[in-house]
């Protein structure tokens, strides 16, 4: 997605560097998100509503990375398809993170148990918004071709439209996620302190893994910031000084944006439930001779679901 922004005074060698960076980072994201999608398909115990949202997020990341890797094989139809598909699925990706944040907030803060009934609304919101943003971007647009990518922004007006249809909802999602996770973490920390004050020291010791999980949720909004901060800066720079591309900024722009799928798959998808499901499958084929050498593997069975979504914990309590 970020590769569409880079042109200007770059040489053929510079574009080759950016092509390699984009292909390598997108491949890592494609593999990471594909792994989460595969886990959801293979492991039935993971098919709960909370992880279903993670599955949709990983699916969007996988398709976004796939079309980024393909690049622009020719002019015409392939140019249009590559540009719009990456835009559509990248927007869908960060919108799915807002549905995860919304689910946590509605379950934990508002104590609502109807989040599963909102799945159809989530789909309408994510895919509908992504489609609208992509269509708006296409109105009056002229497609060009340069090197390995499709260039779709010509002039300040088109660049402004692209900023409005991609970076505006992106930073809106970042602000929403940050605000939501702040309230969720604050409420759960206060509840943990109150429970610990009425309990003994053993409870305080047992609550430490949960507190570690709460602190980790605070890093989720940083994934989008880290993935798109350089892209935003590069976009603003290109708007102010068109035709004066900074190579190192473009490399950071392309590389971090293409790694978004990998970051999401690690943070959202590779949680304790997934690791335990994988370990249980491997344990079925684990030779007894090696099992005696590595008895520590049994600890996975009793591991606390430190990064599981709160909604599952709440549902299990009822």
C-alpha cells in the first residue's frame, strides 16, 4: 500500500530497493497472517467469536500482503486491480482492529453479552466502509504506471483525496483503539486492585499474569502507529514537496507498512490458546523418548491464557 506513494526523483536502482523491501516485508506478513488463518480453519476449539474477529483481521492482512507482493505486472486492468485491492484490504485490516477493541469495551466496561449478535453489523461496517473509501478514491482518478507499481495519485487534489480515504480513517482507528483500550485496562486494573485488597497474598500472586496481559493490550494501538507513522510523514512530505522523495524515509514507509500483517498476527493471533492448540497437536506425534527429555512441555496445558480476549473470560464466568 505504501509503495503507491513513492515516485518523484527516485532512480531505477532506488525503485528496485523499494521493490525488494516491499516484497520481503509483505511476504513475512503474508506468511504470518496465513498461519493464523490456517490455525482457525484447522483447530475447532479456536472458533469462538473473539478469535473469529482475529481470523477476519488475519484474512484482510493476508489478502493485502498478497496483492502487495504481486505488484503491477502490466498497465490497464492489472494496474487498477493492484492499486484498489491493496487499498481495500489494508483499510479493512485496521477497521477489524476497531471491532476487536469495541468487543472488549462492550464486554468488559459496559457488561454487555450481545457482541456475537453484532457480527453482521461488523461485516457491514468493515467491508462497507472499505468499499466506500475505495470507490471515493477512484472517482476522477487517472491511472499511471511506473516501474514495478501502479501510480494512482496525480496532483495535489488526488493526493488529498487519498489522504482522506486512507490516512484519515487510519488515524481515526488509532485514536479509537487507544481510547478504548485505555478505558478497558483502567477498569480491569481497578477491579483487580479491589479484589486483591479483599483477598490474601496468594490471590495477588495469581493475578500477576492477568495484569501482564492487561499491560500488553495497551501496546495494540502502537502496532498501527508503528506501521503507518513513516507512511503518514512521507505522505505529508510528498504533499508539501512533490517530486523530492527521500529514499530512507520511503524505505521506512514501505517496510513498516508492509509488516503490519506480521505485527497483527503476532500480537492478536499468536496467543496462549493458539500456542496450546498447536502444542497439543504436536504432542500427539511427540516420541515418548523425546517427551521424557523435555517434560517442561507439559506446562502448556496449565498455562494461563494471558493474551486471550477478555470476552472469553467473561463468558466463561457465566
